[in-house]
């Protein structure tokens, strides 16, 4: 098994981040949007770990642990909100929630 | 004694004012009799205090009482200080003495007025302020009194405020006086700059450089033309007759309008330094005396005749001050206070007796109906004509004499004043003849109802009548007030000339109005001064006002509208971006982030 070069990992990280970003912007389903956010967070995690490995420092690993915790909390809250919205509107379409516009 | 003299009227003001406010809140009425008695008692007490204070004055010099530190600004500190000397003593005696009589008269005159409590409060306030004016030891204190009497005058002219004309007259008086007050203020600043103090004792002695001295005198005189109704600011005084008659007698004849003479006499050492200023004062005084005497001959309203007569007599006083005879001016202030207050009160008694009639062509034959008024009016008439031995004879002859013989006097001045004296005799006799003699020219019913005034009104008339008769012999105290301008005995020639002048005027008037059918003359303001002023200043102000209006509407409001329009426009532009979709915002955010990253990375990469 050949070791991955750091740049490869970074390219993967950027690709995953961009996929998450595009998903967040383009998809209208809130559940998919939440998943896209997870993708972005994990792309960032990958980035952290890569740099940590490169510099032989533990700080990156530590930050990743924090990010994972926060991400878990975030998705819990986000899912709760989505469920609440579904109960009210019978839909999880992001175009349906534009009350602040007017 | 001096302190209590000014505290009595203040106490009267506070009591009557508080009572009026309290009863207005509770919907009750102030009893005119009680309120008037309080005010009158305060004035009588003040008069007693004035007499006692007079006795305490040392032969030469003054009494000073430092009350408290009024204010201090940096190196300048002004004390609230009362100062009584021979000059201010004469004024305090006149103010409190004549004031007390007029208060007594008012008790009866205002008996049926709903707001009598307010009236007496104002009247006491006026006396307090007037005493401040003449007793003030510093210029700001004199100014306080100066403004205070103006305020009281304004309040009392517009006392019957339900009629718009009265309110307008009050405002006119107030605004006209503001013009003069500006002169007072600037003169006060000049005095401070050159003497380093605002104390009268210091300012009196200051020696001003020639040009500054003249402007100081002219500015002070400007203040006097406002307060004492001289040309060109005299037009407010005839209108001030809108107030109750006792007010006209006290404020607009006996006391307030003479404060200009007081100011000139008080500052006479400084005033005398400027020959130009003195000449202007004498000239304006004489011109005012003549012009207003002419106008007085064409008036129908009994109070207006007396008002123009007051302006004319004030002109005599200023002419006297202008030739350096301050003593003669002050002497005339005193005698004039007696006889003019008397004439006004008698006129008030006539008006009261006829239930508000003021047109002299609708009077006549009142001699029998109002005997006390008639006889006291006769005393006042003789005094203003200058018939010996009435008081006016002494003071007026003194002024005529000084106008001719003093250093700055001239035959011109004397001539103008003599013609004014002839006219004075004419219009006063016209008034006298039309009111008291001949056949009644009003309804029979009204004539039958005419009645003599009650004792509280008649008593002041009699007292003032006595003073008009004998006041001239009191020339000595005035002489003491101004030793530098000692009373010179008028020469026989001048005495005879002035009596003949008065006799000529009186005879013409008697003849003219002794025909059986007196033709009513229309009122005419001869020189149309009010009309000219309203054209000249009213027109100019109108132009300025419309220019300001244009400026305000177009420029100032335009700028404000522009700010609003810019905000509105930019808001509408940005509004397009607010689509309401969270994803659109996210997109914008990312674009902005990318742009920012590129911007900050520009230097690095």
C-alpha cells in the first residue's frame, strides 16, 4: 500500500467540500442540505488531519474531535428543526420558508 | 429701610399672585376689595419706608446696602446692591407716593373686574421692578428693573386680553422697547469695557474717549427713546392706553416712562462729556415735544390726548437734560408725575362716571355732575398749562429758561419748546372745555346716570390735586439731587412770556369750542407715523420674511427632502437583493467570500 501524498488528500478534501457546497446551494430538500453540511464539515476534518500529519502536530487531531462533537450536536438540532417544519408545512422544501422576505 | 421699601411691593405681588393662582385653580374669585387693600397697604408701607429712608441720607452722598452676590463670571462679579441718594430718593418718593394713591384709586376702579387679584399682583410687581430700577446700584440691576417694568407694562396693557387690539397694543409696546433695550445692553458693555466694573459709582465716573463717549450717549438715549417714548419710538405709548386707566396713570404717565430721564440724570457725568450726544438729546426732545403736541390737538379719545400730552411733556424733560439741566428735567418728572397722574385719574373718573365713554365729543357739561373730578382736573389743567402758582409753572419755566440761557441752549430750542407750550395749552383747554362745559352731547339717559366716583377714587384725586397745586414749591430737594445744575430762578421775562403763551393757547381753544353747536372733529394722526412705520419697516420685514420663507421651503427643506430621496432610492436598489431564499443569501455570501479572499491574497500570490 503506497502512502498518499498530502496534496492528494487535500484535493480530495477540496472536492468533497465543493460537492457539499454545491449541494447546499442547489438542492431544495432540507435533509439533503443537512447532509451536504456534514460533507463540508468532514472535508474540513480531512484537511485538518492532513496538515496535522504533515507537521507532526496533534493540534489538528484535537480540533477534529471538537468539530465532530459540534457536528453531531448541529445535526441533532437541525433534524429537530426539519421535523418541526415538516409537521407544520407537510414539506421539507427550503423554498417554502421565506416568511422573512416581506 | 431701603430693603424693606422694595420688599413691601414684592410681598404684595407674591401674596396677590399666589392667591390669584390658588383661586383660579379652585374656581373661586379673588375679592377685589381685599386684594386691593393688600396691594395698597404694601404701597403705603413702602411710601413710609421711602420717607424714613430719605431722612437717613447724609447731606452729600448716598446710603448703600449690599444684599447678596448676584452672579460672578470670571473676574466680574455683580452684587445685588441698593443705593439711595438724593436723585433716587425723589424717584422712590414719587413711585411709592403716587403709586399708593393709584393703588387706592384702583380698588374702586377695578371693583367689578373678575381678575382684580391678577391686576393688583401685576401692579405690585411693577412697583417692585420700578424701585429696583431707581435703587439699583449696578447697571445689570438697573437693567433688571428696566426689563421688569417693561414686562409689567406689557402684562397690564394687555390686561383685558379678550380684545385682540389690547393684546396687539401690549406686544407693540414690548417690541418697540426691545429696540431701545439693545442700546442699553451695548452701552452697558461699553461702560464695562472702559471702567472695568458695572457698579454705577464707577461707571458714572468713567471718562470715555470722544467717539466712544458719543456712541455711549446715543445708545443710552436709544434705550430712553424706547422706554420714555421719544421720537422715533414713541408710537407705542398712545396705543398703551388700551390698559386700565390707573395703569395709564401710574406706568404710562407718572413713573415708567420717566425712567429714561432717571437714567440720563444718573449717568449725567458721562453723558455731559459728549456735546454731540447732548445736542441730539435736546433736539429729539424738543422735536418730540412739538410733534406730539400737534398730534394731541387732533385726538378725540380723552386718554389718547393725555397720552400724546405725556410724550410731549417727556420731550420737555429730555430737552432739559440735553442742555445740561438735569435738575430741571428731574424736577419736571416730579411735577409731571403729580399733575399727569391726576389728569389720568380724573379722566378715569369721567370714563367711570359715563360707563366707559372715552370720546370727548360725546361728553360736555359734566362740571355739575362730577364736581370733585372737575375741580381736581382744573388743578391738573392749570399745572400742565404752567399757570402760577401751580407746579407745572415752576418746572416748565425752568426748562424754558435753561433752553435759552444754558451753554448748549439756543433761541431755536426755546422757540420750539415755546410753540409746544402754546399747543399744550390749546389741546388741554380743548379737552377741558369739551368735557366739562357746554351742553351735554350724549344721550339724556347717559347724562342722567353720570355719577361722581366713590371716596377711594376721589381721595387720590384730591391729594394729587393738592400736590399739583403745591408741588412746585418742593424744588429744593431736586436742587440737592443735582448741585451742579442748581435751579436758577427764571427771569421775569421768561415767566411772563410762558404765561402769555399758555394764555394764548387756552384762549384760542376756549373761543373755538365755546360755540353752541360743537362740530365733532375726526381723529387724525396728522403725520401718519404709524402708517409710515408699517410701510417702511413692515414692508421691509415682509420682503425679508418672504425671502426667508422661500429659502426655508426650497433650500432647507429641499436638502432634507434630498437626504430622504437618496435613502429611499438606495433602499429600493438594495431591496432587489432581498429575495428571501436562504440559499440565495448563501450564494451571495460565498461569492463575497471568494472576492474577499482574492482581494486579500492579491499581494501574497
